[in-house]
């Protein structure tokens, strides 16, 4: 049995962590020995991973508090587990996984960069000077890969593009259930916009609310549902009250039934200031929803402008509002055609089992390379 140890900065309801969970469970089903280590105390997915037979450890680090003991704890786990591959997700996990190679045997180290930018100059310099400790770095979007190569952070021969994947069976349209669920949720004839994501600065929800305020003045039947939680919740609640959208916008908090909300929505909206490869756009298109989103990170690799949705510049509330108004002005048949085009594109390029096969091929390639060098 080949073994893999995933090392993540944290386990929360974020895109990177969700993708890690999906890949880990499917590798376990394919016969890999899988173990997951979180630098921070995990806040999500532990039960799902354990139910799949995957052991989860925490290095018990605290945010913004360096702890050299965590490196020793990880080294001890690696000596105990003896994995064939260590795969690290996100900046802090990437760094600690690189340094741990100086203390414990790591046959193959894969590091994954998850955003167009994972911080400022210091973080990119840290990646650059520790690159020799990684065997291969991956990026979740082609645009992000090109930026990191052009910036001299990672050599072109040591970085590979592997996108996120989505479970098409879990996120799928269900026209039969839609009318009843909309009636149950008191949505009736409203046009429902859905947004899913952490209530944090990168998602730029204040801009989304400002754009929706313009939409609402023209289409008072419009509704905006936002799934997620975070440090900006109180500020967003105040903004919603200040611009008099209390009856039109709902902050739904963290939900485990996101596919159901995707099925009752009419369109999906995203206002992020920066991204990597947003899982939620894959999920929205898999659910047959047309999308309006900012053109950041790998969004243009998912949303085909004027085919499956509309792309707008980041930081421009007016442009976002106009694209939302344009979407609402289309006929239902035209919006459905956009959603169907999005689902077909996702099916062809981002189906989760295909993506897991790409990861498995990468791991096996590097295991074999290292075996040949012995």
C-alpha cells in the first residue's frame, strides 16, 4: 500500500480544505494509506475524514504564533507513518513541510499554492529560497502558475497545473424539487442570487452589497442569499441595514446543504478581490447556474464570458451591478442555456475523479523517479 500524508495549514470550510478532504477520501477509496495533519486545531471535516478511515492529527499551533515544537511533532509523525508522499496545502503548511525534510525522511514532497497571491513580497521570497526542498509545486490555476513563474518564485520546470474538482453527482440540477423548495422557503416568484464563501476581506462582500443595492432598485423582486460566516459578519449586517436591504438580503451562516440552495437559486454571484480556483464556481456551474463574477485568479478558466456567465473587473461595483442586471434581463431559456454550458464545461474539465487521477499520476511519477535514483 502506498501512503500519503496531507499537511494543511488548517481544516475549515474553505476551498483548499474542502478540496483536500475530497481528494483524501477518494485516494483512500482507491487503496492508498491516507493521513491528514492540520497545523491549527481543525474546525471542519474531521468526522467525515475519520468515517472514511483517515486519521487526523493536529500540531496545535495558534494563528500568528510561531512554534518550533510543531516542526518536531510533524517530524515524529512522518517517522511513525513513513509516507511515500507528503502533500502540503497553503503557505504555512508548505513551509513547514519543506523544513521538516531536514529532520525526517520525506521521499516525495508536493507543495500546492492555492491563490494568485499567497501574500506579499516576504512570502514569495520564502517560497523562492526554500524551493530546493520541494520536489514539485502545483498551482490550482493556469493564470496563477504563470504569475509565479514570471515573478521568479518557482522555476517553470518545477511547477504543474492541477485544478480543483467537483462532485457532479452531488451538485446537479433538480427541476422537479425546485418549485416546492422555493415555496417552502417563501421565495415564490423572486429572482434569487446565491453567494457562498467566508465573510472575509478576499471575498469583498461590501462591494457585492453595493452592487446588489443598484440591482434591487431596478428589480425589487431580487433576493440575495449569502452562505458563510466570518469576521466581517457584523460589519455586513450594519451595511445591509444602512442601505436598506434587510428585506432583500439574508446571511444564512454556515450550511451543510449548499447543493439544495444551489438548486433553488436562479444565478450565482461572486465579488472576490482575489482567488485561486474557486470551488464554489465549479459547484454553481455543476448545479446548472449561470454565473456573474469578478475576473480574478482562475475564474476565467471556469466561467466562459457570455457563454456560461459574465466576467467583470474586480473592485468595480457598477460593473458587477450591470452584469447582474444584464443576467436578470435575459429570458429564463437564455439563462438555462448558460447554466447548461457551464455544467458541460465543468463536466469536461473539472470532474473530481478525473482530478484525483491527475494527482495520483503525479504522485506515482515522483515515487518512481525517486526509486530510479536509488
